DNA sequence: TAAAAATACTCCATAGGTATTTTAT
DNA sequence: ATAAAATACCTATGGAGTATTTTTA
């Protein structure tokens, strides 16, 4: 409905007169002059199309309609007070629902370790976790369906803040009995990518593996939908792959058919970072979340150097 | 609380942006330009001291605090809508509580007859009746404790509207067996006021009786607190009195000890009228009440001539 | 005469407009 | 290049002031 110039101040005038039964004293209580208050009352009466006060001799009375109007005006003012009341829970900005995305090659390995510390650091936080491909998660982030996303750079997106969480080396996962499995450590150049099993198109881990081994022009033919499927394929000898350290399991698992080997090349690692919209202001909550995650990297990963919360890496 | 210049318009802007997710379309829906709306949003955010909207790329998102603010803003606007909603019950202005005063010499004789017609004419009317002396009732009327008073002129009060209801003749009530009781009609001049029983000081009926019989200088010695007490005193032969026709009962009552006689003098009557504050605006309800009462005078009384509802006899 | 609200007027703060710039896609 | 919000700047409404009048007890 059109508010027809009705102002909250006018309603304050109204209830003030009702309370004091006197225009002059009501004006004083509102800190305005009597004529100003009278004008406000007149305005409201004109808007309502009825007389709220009966100006009796030396006293102000409420009309029947006026009593109802005053009651309703009080409700409006009470609602306005609640509107203006400071938002509580300022003590912990990281409370309530927080929608966090994570790429599928991170989520299952990060959260089992990070959830407990998160819960103890921010007991009132209610995490809603969504897994998916980077492109999907970033799209959801942009439209506001997610508050932040755990992903792995590089990320060619503007308008996002990206804060490093941790760095984890890749390990070679290779079927037991393959020649390379005999070595303590392996060089990337020794890998024949035509024997590799990779994740499907769209997983950044696939791209990272491919770029690390770009030297060999050969292309792999086997793909898997998830890291766990991929490990199962390695176990049955379909090929080898590069796994992030957090995804490495005990060699006894998978029937002891997989061997994990360190890679000699320093480039053989990935960065894991938290991304959110640069337009998110204030972003103390996301930064608090990032801080907790950075302090609790999954096993095998190294925490990223501590981060200056005042630094805005919008340019990334 | 000080409303710090917060306007209902601003809140409309706020929820419009929340609903449209777009400043431009929100502005259009509010019928203002986009910069004007932006300024309003900015103002509210400054007042609240927090960011309500996240201006993301090509879309507007709600911040966490903003979601709460929007919810509260909706409450304020809903309350404001209710405030601006026309007062219902406009069909019958004479509904709800109406505080009606009546002098003690009228109330008990008028209302038994008038209540039923009043109820059928205005079913939703809730009459609160208060009886007392004219002076007391008028004082209550002036301070707003009563909405109207049924009384008997003359009334030397300014600022009151007085509308005639009916006119009722006085009757002589005299103990059976007294000489005057033998006459069909009686002349005022034949009354010896030293033999009269009157109401106590303050009852207008007492004054009216005295002024009608002022010719005789003698003063009565017996007084009664109510007309019914007075009749009982007449029945036991304490004296005679003038009674308004509506207070006359069947001669068989009071053990048949009272005789009622008409008075020859044309002045021997009283006017009954309804009075209310001239400042009462609108006064359709009181005038409606007066109309019903005028159409249903108590037995023995004659309705006052019909009244022009547009006539304001403020000067009375 | 005193008290209280209404009226008359003046002023300026600001809500609103248009034109333009900035920013991100 | 386009879309969208922010900024700059101008205008005019109306909210608030002071001074005065009207009304009534």
C-alpha cells in the first residue's frame, strides 16, 4: 500500500499526545515545537480521514476512532523499534546457516577432519555442505546460493576473493606389481599417461594431473566419476593416477592392491582455497571460517601461511 | 525510541529491492527513480549501521543481517497498513461502548422504555449507563469520562450541545384524603409548599418545583434522596410533591395511598435533553442516540419536535 | 486574564529528479 | 558493448522554527 507520506515521526506525535493529553507537553516530550507537532497531528488526521483527538476545553480527548488509531500506531512504533534494534549475536558472526560448497575431490577428505574443530570454534554455526564441480559451485556462489566454496586454483574468475587454505602434495597411486611401484619415489617424467586413469572432464584434479604430465602427448582412455571409484579402478589394474595426499588411504585397504609413491617433482601438489564473492561485505564470517579450515588441514597437507585478514586479494 | 528520520517509504524501498533483487525494477515498482531509491536504501543502511544488500554482479543479494532487517521491515509495513486501513464499522457509527449519563429523576423511568428500541436500532451498541446529579454528570462529561448526558435544562454551561428529547408535564402527587386530592385538576397557586416533600439539594427537579411554586415563601422541611423514596414518603402522608409524568405509577401502587392530579398551569412541565461536548467531532453517534431517544419518550411525555441534525446549537 | 491550540510565515534539510560515471559482464 | 548501481548536482516539497491569533475557562 502507498504510505501517503506517513512518517514514523507523525506516529510518535500521535501517541505522545494520547499519552500527555496535551499538545504542548507532548511536543516538549518529542523535542519539537507545539505548532510543529500540531501540524503533524493534522497531517495524520488528514491521511486517515478521521479526527483522532477531540480538542476539548483545556484537555485533549481521544475519539472512538482515535483510540483504535492510537492502538495501531503503537503497534507500528513497536515494530519500528524492533527494526531499529541492533542485531544481536554480534558476538559470533559465524552463526546460523552457512552454505558451503566443496569440490568433490576435497569435501570427503577435508570435512571429516575439519567438522569437529569448526563445531567447537563456532557452536551456533549450521553448515550446509554442497559438493560438485568447480564450475557448478562457482555459478551457485555467484547467484548467492552458496556463501563460499572450497576449491583448488587456478580459477579464472573475477569478483571473487580467494584465500589459500592449505597445500597438499600429489601421490602416485599405482597397481601393486607395476614396475614403477617398486621405486621409493617416482619422477613425473617416468609416467606414461596412456596408462593413467583420470577423473571425468570438469574436475580440476584431472586438469592438474594432465598439465603436470603434459610432456607425454598420450591421452588416457579410462575415466572415473569420483576419487573412490578411481582408486577401485587402480586396484583392479586399470592404470595409475595422481591422488591428493588427503585421499591416500592405508596401503592395506583395497585389498592391498594399490601402492602410493611420493613424487620427486616440486610442482606435484595442489593448492586448496576458499572462495567467496568480493561483494560480500562484511565478510568476517567467511574469513573466520577460512581461519578454522586453515588451522585444520587434512592429514598429509600443509597449512597455508597465516593470512592477513585485512588483506583483500580481490585481484586474484 | 527516536526514529532517526526513518520513514515508512524507506522500508518500502527496502522490501521492494529484496523482492525484485534489482534496484532499477524495485524503483519502478515504487514509482521513483533508481537513484532516489538507492539513496533511500543507503540511508536505511546508515541508520541500521549494517549492510542490508550485497551488490553482487548483475544481481542483488541479501546479507545475513539484511534478511533479518527485511523480515522486520515487513512487520513494520504490515502494521502501518493496518494503521492506514479504514476503520470498519463505518456502517453504524453507534456501535461499541458508549458511556451515557442520566440524572436520577430520568434514568429509572426513561431507560426501561428506551433500551429495547435502542438495542434493535443499534444492535452493536454497548451502553454504559451512569446515574447522578447534573453537576456530577456534567463534570464527568467535560473530562471525557462520559460521552453524553441525559438531563433537564436549564443548564448554564458553555461548550455543550444540548438537544431536546422530550417534554413531560408535572403531576401533583398527594396523599389520599388530603383536601386537594379531591379536585380533578389543581392550580399551582393552591399548593402550600410548607407541606411539600422535595428531593435533596442538587436535584434539578427540586429547583424546578421550587421555582414553579415560588409565589409562596414557605419552605419545605422534608427531603428525599430519590423519587421512589419521595413517593413512599407521600404515601405515609409526609406531604405532597410534583412528579414528572414518567415517574407516575398506577394509583393502586403504594397501597393506593397516593393520588396523582394534573396541574392546570402550562408551565408545570420539564424538558429532558441530551447534552454532549460541542468539541465532539464527529458527533453522528450522539445524534443518532438522541434521535432514538426522541422517538421513544417514556409514557406520559411528548416527543420534542424533530431535530435538524445539521443544526449546531453550540450557543446554548 | 491565562492557557492552549490553531494560524501565518519563514527557512532549510532532504527526498526526489536528471545526467553522468563507474564497474562488471 | 551493455547492464546496473553509484555519484554529482539541482530543485522543490514539507517539516520545523518563531511570532501571533483565536478560543475558552
